[in-house]
C-alpha cells in the first residue's frame, strides 16, 4: 500500500515537472513577448530592452526556467507581468469557480442520465430508447458556445429567472452563487449527459444479459428490484472511470463558458495569459491544472480498486 | 470571438488610449453626442434636468478590465479612463466645444512664446488619504511619468519642471509647445497621491493602493470580476458625487453584455460594436448615447494600416488602388450599423479641421487600371490582410478581400493575436493590418505616429508604423505644434490630412461608433459639468465622468 | 464475464480526451458505442431502415463534399450585398448569411473540412497510436511503461495552451489543423488499443501460436490485431463524431481553418456571433442540423456494425 502511494506520488512529481518544462518552452516559443502587452503601441527599442531587463526576460531560457523552478519549489509562483496580481491569488480565486462549474454540470448530468438509462436499458431499441438516443445526439451536437446564448436568451432575458452574467463567491452568498451558476453549469452539462447516459445504458444492457440476472428473474424478483440492486451496481464502475476522465478534461476546458458568463475562472485566465504572453501566469495555472488532473486520476483509480476488488493494480 | 483583455489597447497614452489593432477599439479623445431616445427626465438621452437624488449604487458593464491604476506603468484604454475618472481627477478636461479647461488646475497659462506653461493648482484639495494636493506632488507624478518606459514619450518635449510656489508648477520646453493642456487631459494628466508613488518606488511589483483626489474612493478590485469605489465625502467639488458607490463589471462578450443590461444585472453598458446602438434605439426605456455627432479634437477612426516600406504596398499605385477599391459606404452599412459616414481622412464633416482632402473615392475601374499597370511591371500584387480573432473584424477583412480581389489583387486573410499583431506592426513586419487609432483632444498629440523622426526600416522598431516619411507632413506637424494661432493650426492639420490622402498609408473605414446605453433608473450620465460651470465633453469614445450620475426611483 | 470488459486500472481511468470545454472524443466513443445485445433481448431484426437512412446520409454528405466543385453552386465565399440575410427561397435554397453568401453552398463546402478533419485526424491517431498500442500491449515491459507514461503526460498537458501556441507559430490550414488534432488523438488511441490488446495477450490462442513458433510480428498482426480491430474501428468511428464537434469549439476560438474557408464549426460559430441568432437563425440552424444528423448517422452505423461483427469474448 505504501509503496503504491509512493509510486503514485513519484508519478505526480515527474508529470508535473515534465509539463512545466513543456509549457515553459511552448509559451516562450510564441512570437511576441509581454512588453507588447504592457506598452501597447508605445514600444520603442530602448523601452523594450529596459522592460525586458526589468522582467528578467533577457537571460537565457534555461536560466529563466531555473529561477522559476526554485521559486515554485518554495511556493512562490510569481506574478502577472501586467497586473502584478500573484499567480497564487489568481489560482485561489479561479479554481473554486471551475470546481463549482464542474460539480454542478456533473450533478445535473448524473441526475438526468441515470434515471433515463435505468428506464430505457430494459427495452433497448424500442421507441422510447430511440427517442432518448436521438435526444442524446442533439445534446452532443450542441457545444457550449451554442447552448449558452440560447439558455441566456430564454431563461435570462426572456423569463428573467437567472442572470445573464456574473458570479458571487459561495463563501460570500451561497444562494446568489448557486443562482448565478445554474446557466453556466447547464451550458457545460450537455456533453456529459450524453456520455453518461449512453455508457450507463450500454453497461446496463450487457449486465442485464448476465446469468445472475436471469437467475434473479427466475427467483421471481421484480424487474425494478433487479435493476436497482443487481444490475446497477456493477455498471457504476465504468461510469466512475468515464466520469474521472470527463472531469479531467473539463478542468482547464471551461474557457468558453467563463468568457461568455464573465467569470474569472482558470480557463479564461490561462487563455488570456497566453494571449498576453504573461508567462508566469501560464506556467502557474498549467502546473496547478496538471497536478489537479493527476490527483483526480489517482482518486478515480483508487476508488476503482476499492469498489471492485477484482481489478488489479499495476 | 474573444478579444484579449487589452484588445482595445495598443496605442499611445498621449492621446490617452489611442491605437487598437482591431476594429473594436478604444481610446479617449473627442466627440460625444446624444442621439436617440431617452426615457429620462429632460428628454435627451443621458441628460437629466430633474433634481438629483442622493445615494444609491450604479453598476456599469464595461468591455474589458484594466491592468492597474498607476498611470506611469499601466496602459489605459477606455476602461482605464473610466476607472481614472472615478478615483482620480485630471489636471485639465475637454469641454463640450472642444476647448481645454482646467480641472484640478485652476489656471494654466503659457508665456508669449509658448515655451513655458504655468499651472496653478486649486487650493484646499486633499487626497483620499488626507494628504494635500501640492505642486510637489504634481511634480513627483511628472517625474515618475517621464521616467517610465510607457509614458515617457508623451512628455518628451518637456525639458524641465519647476515649482515656484506650493501650488504652482512650471513646465519648460525648448521649442514652442502649444498642446500641453490637451496632453494633461490624457493619461499623463491624472494625479495620484504621494503615498502611491512612494509605494511603487519601494516595491515596484506590488500593486499599489490607489490614492487620488477623485469623486469616489477605491474600495475593491478583483481583476476580471469587478471594481468598486465608494463616495468621497470630502470631494473638492462640493455637492458631488451623488452616488454612494459605483461598481464596474467587465463583460467581454457584447451580446452577453447587452443581455445583462436587459436582465437588470447592470444599469449602464458600454459598447464598441455599432449594432448595440441599433439594438436599443427606440426601445423604451433605454437611453442611448453614441460617439458620432459632436466632433471635437480628433475622433477615433478605423482604417487599414499599410506598410509603405515593403512591397507591394510600398508602391503608391498599389495603395491608391486599394483605396479606390474599397467601398466604405458598403462596409459601414454591413458593420457600422449604417451609422457613420465614409471618411475622407482623419477628421469628419463638422470638425474645424475638416477639408476636402482629395482622398480617392470608390472607383473600382480606376483601381483596376492601377493594378494592371503594377502587374505589368511586377506581377500580380499579393497582400496578406491581418486582423485579430474577433468575429466582426474577421468579417470586415473578408469583405475587403472580396472588394480588393475584384480589382485584381491577390489577397489572403489571416488572424493573429493582439500581442503578435502589435509586435509585427511596431517592427514593420506586415503588409496590411486592421487598425483603429487617433482619438485625441488635440491632433498634436498624434505627432509621433506621423513624424519623419519616428520612421525606421522594417525590422527595427518604429512608432510611425506605416513608415510613411513625408517632409511636408513633418513641417505641418511642427507648425501645428508650435503656433498658437488657431488659423495656422487648422491649416497645418488640414495639410497633414491632405498629405495623408496623397501618400495613402491608410485606407479609411469610417469612424468607430462607441455607445453607452442606460436603463430607466440611471440619470445624467452624459452631462458632465466642468468646475467653471461649462458643459464637459459628454461621451468620449467609451469614456464618461461618473461624478454627476444619480439614480432615480 | 462482466469484468472482462473492464480494463486494468489505471487503463480505464486514463481514457482521455484532451480538448477544452468539450466532452473528450474518446469518452464520447467509449460511451456512445452500443453494446452487443443478445438476440433474446433484441427482437430479431436486420440492420434496419434507420441504418440504411444513416448510411445514405453519410454517403450523401461525403459525395456532395467530394464533388462540390462540380455542382452548380454559387461560390461559398462570394458575398452578395444585395441579398443579405435572405430567407430560403428560389435563388438561395437555404438562404444567405449576413454577408450575402449562399448557405447551401457553404454547408456543402464546409462538409469537406469537417469530414476531412474528422476522418483524417482519427486515421492518424489510429494508425500511429493504434500500432504503438498493439506493440506496447503485446511486449509489455519497459517499452510499455515508457509509452504509457508518455501518453499520460501528453494527456495531462493543458490542451488549449498547446493548440493556441501551435496554431500561432505553425498556421491554420486544413492540413495543419488535421495533423494537430490527429496528433492529439494518438495518446487516446494508444491507450484504447493497448488496453484492448492486453485483454487478448494471454489468451490460449496466442500462447498456442507462440508455442508453434510464430514470430512476435506474426502474432501481433495475425492473432491480436484482428481481435482488436472491431473495437478500434467502432471507437474510431465515434471519435470522428467527437472530433467534428470539437472542430466547432476550435472555430469559436478562432483556432480552426482560416476564414473565409467554411467549415461546419466556423458556420455555427458565425451563427452565434454578433447577434445573428436573433437576426437570422438560419445561419446557425442549417449547419447545426447537418452536424446533428451526421453524428446520429455515424453512431447508428458504428454500433449496428459492431453488433454484426462483434465477437463475444466468451466464445473464444
């Protein structure tokens, strides 16, 4: 057990390190540099050199990376070149937004996908199932940047049920916070609903063909009881795995929703930082996202082994 | 789609937020008007003649957030100036008739040769931290601005600044310099407290706590989320402000910003997209003010920036052909909401600097002839037209592509991000880029963009981006800079404008249209009164004064 | 056995998509595939009318996309300022957009981009990633550990940063975008094929082949590959669907093929921009509908085929 944990920890460190190097190289290879974002059109050759020197950007790349690494190991991820906001602060304000968006979208996805799958998996390829399948594809073909304006037009501008933009931290005002997060969360949820529904349905259909189900039926157990107690549990394994993956991908992928709903999350921050060549901010956020991703995978894997003892650990 | 946060920036602070590489720009400068409906007391949108009500809170939806509140190091676009007008005061401000009036200053007078300007401050003004506004503080501000990589250029001509008494600052110049008051209405004219200057000196990378003399006091700023300021009870302009607090919320997507106004999430929005005007005009109860009619100083214009030093745009025939092939009216109809008029230069009709410049009119046949002539010598001219990844800008380039290819050009369209775009423009590594610039209270503040002294070959950094080196322009610019005689100045800038129409470093695409739209409750947002009682410039390309705003009901 | 389908942890949990704000293509693939269903439960029926509908639609889109140049369509990029936002009618069957460009023409030419990006990028992923996965699953050992770790790192990398950076210094042509996305699907395909081949590696028939003296190459390509192909193709087909939707998100961010070249992603993105939604919903509606039908069709084809050709593991 301990060796397993240590092994995963080592994996985390190695992955984080490699990613930090790759991100560093990638952003520094981009044309332009932060002086343009800072000075705008007021760039003269002299100004630019002065500023580059002040920012520590005219030393060799490996040196710059080394400095960053040393600071990072001491917990100092630096600041934005433009606003001087610390990277830590940007992450501290942005991360909860993304976490909440993901939680809401996943909760809604499960709340819709599970019941529908439970119903339709009993009669596959019948009309109800076909309707659900078609509907699912509608959701999948509607990416967030398409759903969001439609949701806003109907529920915000039309019905005035929700705000069009804005965010209040949960700690400040939980009710407002949830109220603000519903439309953005819904905009993110469509793809997840489709995926979870199809997967669960698929698993349930296969499980329902298993011998132990036939046996339960022959014992006279009702269909509903079979479904809930016998069939559903094994099916949750794949669901768990896929959820882990889905959430991992959403981690820094919420940019579009954050941009449209004017929320200050990590997706928006990292894209803006890349555009403005705000190197330290890009590195810091990329690092945090990568770590969060690895930790997430670890948790999922661990849950997996706990839940199904037959699965071996590698 | 997405504008980088600084998309509206890019230009020089002289004119307080000049250039933008996209057509969804920024900047301060002249022009402000009230058009269309106003469901508010007084009839005219944004102007309220009723009795102001004290108290309440206003929430403003803006286009983007800023980098910071420190004038020497933070590049301000229109949003920067909004924030600045909230917690700071400028030394001078633009009046509705285009003249420059003292604001924080009590008087600003030149000597007979215009080589010295004497600025006397009003007495009894204190900063939010209780410290007094003195000449020493103003000089300290100046020193920081002059030393900065960002703002130093704007103050290049000043040879020294001296203090003759606790409230008097003297600016000295080597040559006559007529436009100092206009400069002091831009980024270099906002005065911050000594404590803020000290904080930055001590720790340059820590964001300093903003200290100003303005109508509101800095309260909280969460970048990309909101900025809030609360009423200054000791504001030197007695009676102001009316609001208890004001909050700005950056909402980058225009459609979402409009939706937020409609759902009541904000009381007022700003927009750089002309369609907003059309969306809300005539829709009760909204009050719509746009930047088109009142023309003072120099407006914000959209244009295609051409590189006069690289082929094929270095050939005058090519530039002439591009100008003739562009149907400005059609472009404006498609993207400008049909609101502005085609430009023939820097100044619109109604401006005192306007003249018949001789800028080519839409003439595709003439363009074709020019292109054929070029083609015989050098082959088909191929041009890469570049813009930022904004959906509207991209569409404009597609329209231009079709118009220009119709006369024989080979045009490819490309998008690059703002940072790279500005980088390329500055180093002359481009052929044709979309741009937006030149809004300013006085044309002299745009000197560096057109001067022959700021040209450099492609590959080197130059502020005269198009690298158009025209000695006649230089002479005219200097004449305008040095002569106090209004008629001479008008002639000078008309000459500049006419020379630009000959040299054609720019293909004009019309004035940009900024708008502000308020709901029924917000009052008097387009009716600032200057300290001497005269009306101020109502709406300056996305900038207004929050001082006189009040909330009804 | 139910657990035979499950892959060894961390295999399953590492099925990954890499692109932002988007349900990752492989997750889509994993989830969308219909399971093989016993004849007892599923009423005995042939491939079905729906299947043929789907096949016809996909074929139609593909054929139209290929012969687009020879069809009597107006130039998809030609702007006709006299016919802006025209409703569907005689002159423009599906109407025009806000620059007066014919929507039918743009959709057909746009299909070209979407289909190429969809199929070609997945093909890249399958060929390279699949081969690596096969070899890695079979050989195991250090090669396997290394490739596994490598794919994990790529998948943990913030994709949007990578795409923005690569597009910024490389470019946005159809070929380049296809390659970028293709390379992005390699780690995913690698993991799926690897996991799948792992399931077969210790089977009796493989051991038998080895005992008979077959070389590794022969075993991999003769014994394991045929068993892996159905799952891989099925996943691949559905990943195509995911990539087509992904192209839409990239277009929204300005990272897809350069305008004015139409792609379904570009069209949908233009349809939501600048208030077009209220002015002329057709700009959005047609490409969204076309994409929806295509995704539906691909899925139907994919899982019907899988039902037909699926080899139940228990039968081996």
